C-alpha cells in the first residue's frame, strides 16, 4: 500500500489545527479510523489520535508495532504510544490526556459513544486531570471532502483499474451464469487489477431482482433477455471506487433498452451541471428532471450520488436538500458518483454509475466504461 508522504501529512495536520483553533479548541481527540488514516497514513482496526497545536500522538496496540515504528521514523512529528499488556484503549487515552490538564479538547461526538465519553470524563476527573471534553462534529470530515493531489492520484488510478475490471466482465457471455458466480468473477478481477479488497459487497442482480437497488447476488441464473445489474468497487491504497452497469443478456427486452437509454440521458444531464460553485442538489435535480420528462421520475428512489474517498459513502451528498441542511457548494477536488436509477417491481430496474472529479473548469470522469445495453 502506498502511503501519503510526511510533508503532506504535516500539511493535513496544520489544516486540522487551523480548524480546531477556529472553534476555540486546543486540540482534538480522534477515534474515527478513517479520520486517523487520513491524518497519519496509519490503517488499523483499532487506534486513537490526539492532535494539539504542539503535538500529534498516535495510540495503538502491539499488533501494529511495525507500522507504528514506521510512522515515527518516516514522520518525526508524530509521537507513538503503544498500549501496555492488558491496557484498554480508553485507559491509554486517559493517560495521554492527563498531560493536557486545563486545555480545551474536542472529541468526535459522532464516533464516540455516550458510555465511552462518560468513562473517559470520569477517569480524567478521578485522576485529578480535568481537560474539558467538548463535543464536535465533522471537523476532519470537512477537510476530507476536498481531495488533495495525492488522493486524486489514488482515485484516478483506481478509476482506471476499475474500468478495466468492468470491461473484462462486460465482455463475457452472462446468460446461463448464476448471479453469485458473476459476483465471484468480479471480485477475482478486482484482485487481479491490484485492489486490496472489494469496497463493499458486490451486487449482481438479474431479471426482476434488478428492481432491488441493493440486491444480494444469489443463485438465480441469468436468462437470455434479462436485465443484469452489476454494482462493484475496489479499494486501492485505502481509497474507494464504485461503478454500476446494467446490461441486457442477449436479444429482446425492448422496455429494458428504453430504460437504459433514459438513465444514460439522466446521467449525462447531471454531469453537464457539475462545476465549482453549484449546489449538489442541483446536480440531483438535473438527473430527476431528465427522468421526469419520460414520466419515470417517481421510479428514481435514491440520491444521484455520494462522495468517495477513504469511505465508500462520504461527503458530498448529491441528493435532495434536507430542511435546514443544505450541502456546501461543489469545489474543485471533490470526488463523487453520479448514479441515477429507476426501479419497477416485478419487472426490474436500471442503474448506471460512474465516478467523477470536480475540476476548475467543470468535471472529469474517473471511470471510462461503455454504457451500451448489451455486454461489449
């Protein structure tokens, strides 16, 4: 796995410090694993991070001794703390925070349970150390929404690799294969292209099963004329890609062909709207308007897109605005999917999904895959 260079990590830490300071905080206790990976290049199933104006302290356990040592060697600014045998993460966090008595520290309210917060506060009080723990939300995620040059390189490379996987799968004769067999072949192709793992459970649905946007690949065999929906993605250097194609396995199914053409039209309409300064809901509205012109707008039951990065679903949300919660306008460096779809019970559904990058002059597709009805 390629990791961000130390100078880039230092720049991310400084941006975080600026955000923390703007909130009148002296530091932030970070327990979200994707946020820790973003700030340190440290990927683990358990960790904690404390960032103040003076220091970056990374806490993990003996399973990650070598990566901790590597981080400390490659990025001297970070101080690493390894749990003692039998020590819990919360006790290790308390021990670290004891050195910041009197400082005003934020914690990630969306990622720390009430029970853990109560325990940490109680232990700090009992130890005589009383750094106030202030609830915050979305500080690091706000930095992650606009990708830096290193992240864009990862996502562009991932998009190219995912496109090759899709072209490989779409070139196969699908009729006669079970949904689960196609899903297995997709996941094997992801590995061959160098992805670390699938970004989510691969979706392969055929016939009426395509009416379920998140159908699970099962034992149903693909029949000639079936709609076949394939939604899959891979993780490359920690970053997620995501694509969907719906094709028809063989001749026939004129209704399916019309639906595919209209969903492609909706995707194109959404793409044309994308540029810096546009509200994400305007991109969503363009896709919906295209489908509404064909009187199938009501069959579009989900958002037009979602952000991509260290998580398969992150900001920005490209969907209808929620009351009082408008998304920030699009900015160069944002990466998200455009995936309109329509679904009809007992008949089936169509979704077409690609990944794009917002640029200074509009948008750039990161995936390049034919959208024809038949397998290529």
